């Protein structure tokens, strides 16, 4: 007889219960995306400022 609250034991007698918190994963993915976009934008702005000052030519 199986209980719905607990997974059925495997042959080795070990139970593995994996819980995935999707909301937390999505939250951290959004934060990482904002940081990446900010870094790219900032690097473009800094490159433009340096190029206008005439110190670096590409």
C-alpha cells in the first residue's frame, strides 16, 4: 500500500525528494538579465565617452 505523501522506496531503500522553486529561479534570472544589460550599456557609454575625448581610436 502506498501513501501519497511519501514517494515509494526504491530497491536500495533510499528516497530522494527534489523540490524546485520556480519563482526563485525566475527572480534570479531576471536580476541577472538586468545586470547583463546594464553592463553592456555602460560599456558602450564609456567607450563613446573615451572615443569623443580622442584618447582611443578604433
